[in-house]
């Protein structure tokens, strides 16, 4: 189901990003923002570097949060976290009931991804999860166009959410804040781009 729905200015959006890959356990951080302006909360958990537990851990992190009933959309920074720990966005949507938006600054190089997955004994399974994320769509943002994938949400609603939440850059603020927190905690100072 890909539905469009009304967007209020203070819609609660959860942005999730991972930290630097410094050990076998990789911190993921979720930032709950009202629109693109007001931070309501922070969630965190750990996934396995190059594992296959990201989807289940993110589902659990969200469902066990006091914010669960208020979150109207989840924004992910791509579908791979902690190296090649692939998030199944269709399952994430089914398990939480919350629409999922994947945001990417550039279109992924699928041939390069396929080549890298050859080094994993379960590379075929990971590739199937990546393919389930659906087609990549290019949408305008405040500064540059971005690329998205989506589950449980219509394209017009995604465009409205991106426009509303991209207050500081072309990346939605919930995702930008999650990135700053995750890298700041693990590295001692935030680095890189969300």
C-alpha cells in the first residue's frame, strides 16, 4: 500500500543513521523531530557490522520507544547500515506500520554493490533485500535533487515530507541530526555528511 496523507507542520519523523565502523557492534541512532525544526527525542541501539540484524533491531528500537505511537514516517540513510547490514524496508513498514523513506544523495551503483556482495556467503539473500526496496526515484530538494525509495507511502507525500524537513540542507533534518549524534558519540566529534 502506497498512500498519501495530510502532512501537518509538526509531523513527527524519525531519522536513523549509523556511526563509524570501529568495532563488530555499530551504534545506530534515531532522532525524532517535529517537522524539520524541533527535536523530540533520541533512540539508540546496536547492530552487527556486516550482519543481517538491522531490520529486526530497528523494528524493536522503534516499537519499544515511547515515541512509537507518534512517529508518522521513518527516514533511513540508504538501506545498508554497519557495512552491509541491509534493512528490509518492506518488512520494517509491515512490522511497525510506519511508512519508510530511504534517502540517498546519489543514485547507487548497483554493479559495484553486486560485486561487493560476492564476498558474502549470503550475498544473494542480501541482494534480494536490496531489490525489495523498490525502484529509485529522483526528487527535487532545497539545494540538490536526492534519490529515494519508499514503502507504505505515496510519492507526493514523500515530496512534502522532504520539503518540510530539509531545513538546513538537501538532507532531511531528522536524518542529519541522527548522523551528527551517532558520529559525535562514537568519534568524540561529529564528522562527514548524513
